[in-house]
C-alpha cells in the first residue's frame, strides 16, 4: 500500500439518499439490468496517465498536486512507488479495470535496450500486483507522442529509424497486454498527421500507417492475442491535420488498407466535439460500420477549443451515448475508461475519488436511462416506421440491386403526385429523451 490513501476507506454503494461524498449513490455494481450487472455492462476502467503520471502542471505553471511518487527522477524506485499508489487507489475505488501506456508505468529509458528492460521489469511487478487485486487490464497502449523523437509523427514519421522504435514499443506493449490478459490494445496516433503540407508526402505517410497497423494485426495473431485492436480517432491537437480525424475517416482508412475486419475504434467524446460531432454520432457511426470497440469517457469545455479531458457530468449526453451503445449490442471487449483528469486546483487525494465516484454514478444513471429507452421501444419503433417504405416495392428492389436508375425514375414519373413531406417529429422525440433522463 502506498500510504497516500490510507485515510480513505474502500468506496461502497450507499444509495441515492446517502450524504457521504465518498460513497456511490447510483453505481451499484451488483444491480441487474438487462440480464447482467451494472459492473458487467459498464466495465469501468481508471487510466494510469492522468491520475498517477500528471502532477497538475500546465503550460503556464508547475505541478500543484504534490503526489509523493512523482517527486524526483523517474527511476525504478519511482515506477514501483507509482504502481503501489495506483493499485492502492484501484482497490479502494473497486472498479474492475485499468488502462496504461508503456511509459506511464516504467522507469525512464535512454536507449532501446533500456526501454525493453525497464518495461519488462515493471510488467513483472504489475502482474504480481494484479494477482492480489480484483482489478484487471482493459487495454494497453504505447506512448508514441511525448518524446521529441515523435515530433514529426510516429509510424508516419519521415525517418524509418523512428518507425523502427515505434515497432519496438508496440511489440513489447502488445505482448505485455497479452500477458496481462488485457481485453484490447489501442493505437492512439497523437502525432499521426501533419502541420504543413509543404514538407509532407501525405500518400507515403498514409501507406506507412496502413502497413504499420497491418504489422500490429499480424503480430497480434502471431502471439495469439485474442483481444481487439482499436484506433482512437482525433481531429487535431497536437497535430493540425490528423489522419484519424473521426470514426468515418478511420473506417475509410481501414477499408483502404483491408483492415476493417481486424481493427475497431476507441471513441472519446471530447475528440468527437473537436471534430464537430456529438458523442452519440460517433458511437452510431461505429455501429453502422461494424467497428465499435470501446469508450474513453470524458468531456470538453464548450468555452475552450482544446481537449480538456474533464470528467463527464452531462446526464442527457451520456444517456444517449449509452442508448446507442446498447442498441449496438453493448461492450464486448471494450469498456468505459475514464480518460479524464481532475482540475489543477483539485489537489487532494480525496479529489481523485470524488471525480471517479461522480463519473461512475453518472454512467450508472445514464445506463439505466438508456436501458429504459431500449425497453420502451419508443425511439426505435419510430425509426422503424420512418423507414418502413424500404421493406417493399421499389425501395426494396433498389436496395436489393434489382432496380436501375431508369426503373426508379419511371416509377416516379408514373405517379400522379409528387411525394408529400413527412414530419421527422424531432421535438416529439427529444421530449421522449427528456422524459427518460432522470
């Protein structure tokens, strides 16, 4: 145990009437909904990077948190202290999963050999920690954006030596994820894009990225990893033009390189906002393309134009996202990872718990709302009726490939009247969502 959280008792469900700020009001992990427990449906994860690696610094000032495991050099002793703190937190919060980048957990390395050795050492220790904890690994990923070597991209870098180092990181992180029984592996291309077209061969970089992801998939099968591979879409920041802008862009990339059956998406709502979409749009696009995987739950600030990674607090937004997640079949290997961080002024140990308790309570409420919307079928039946004309007649023939453009035009020409407008009843449907958001 780290000692940092000793004054905080394990978090329990106490119900909506509880006044205890360090208790769940709505997240009852054993509550049965639609045949499974809330815990089994949501598969909540805590991220390593924001909670145990960030010291509260921003571009205008130094760290504010004073986490003891972050003081001094990032050596082997510090990495182990960070691991102790993380599992101390996990065991007190009681969520089922966690997520990490390779550089989150390991001691700092100066050479490729040292990187491999330091990472292997901490993976051994992580495996030992997991053996005595209920917390499992949801997914792992390699940090290929922070180091200066990645200033011009990772797998899309003009320098093949950098891409070799990417391969080193991903190989060992994917193998560690497999060893630790992770459910998935995320490729987050934080710098897979470009800032100016003047120095960029876009097609070459896209081909590099396509081949690199293909190599990751090939290695997954080589080592027998049964989890999923996911790409996390993001439109910009830090790179101005990123090749994984949104779900639709990622799907187009996967189709181009024959990867659409092998790779899915890990969606973040704050990234959806930056791409000009809302959260449920990205979820339903992933469902439509058959590539839905996992979620990094967070939110942005509408008054800021960057990725603020705040904890979610919009009940309606998350109700709708979970509604479409449920409609798509729910989480399989994916889950609800909180890729979110407390504010710089929230500098106490308790604040980490307040943030996650609030987030888990919000998701539990949103999930129950979504389940009720599914049960009533009010939204789905309206949509089904709206598209009912496609089940017969020329609509059915068109979709079956049995009608040509001439056939459709002739059918329209032979009708005595033009089609009448049909109401989409947006306000009526929005009222239904309001009724079930509680």
